[in-house]
């Protein structure tokens, strides 16, 4: 599975968010930025992303998944550090 496949899948599930995906083999990094995360704590944000990729994780297509889910304001603050 390629990063583009995961990105497309997440973009369809979370159309209001900007999604970037990188991978190294079957290890993936997902960066998701959107207002949707404003009312969610860190665990709920990760659960939202995991839920969309649950089948790929269960079958081992994705072995490791790192998630950075944030609001646009959090993303901006992170970029200016």
C-alpha cells in the first residue's frame, strides 16, 4: 500500500481536513489538519483516524501508524516554533 492510497482514503472520509501521508514500507505517518479536531481530545482525534484505517491495521498492511491530528491553529503554532 502506498501513501497516496492511504491519503485518498482519509481525504474521502474527512473531506474537511487537509491530509498528508508519508510511509516507509508499512510504517505510516498521517498528518491531519482541520477544524473537526477542535472539540476532540488527543485520544479521540487518533481514534477517528484509526477507525478509518482499522481494516488495514488488522490485516497488517499498515504495521505502524503515527498520527498528528490538529486544528489549523495548532498546526500554525507548530510551524512557527
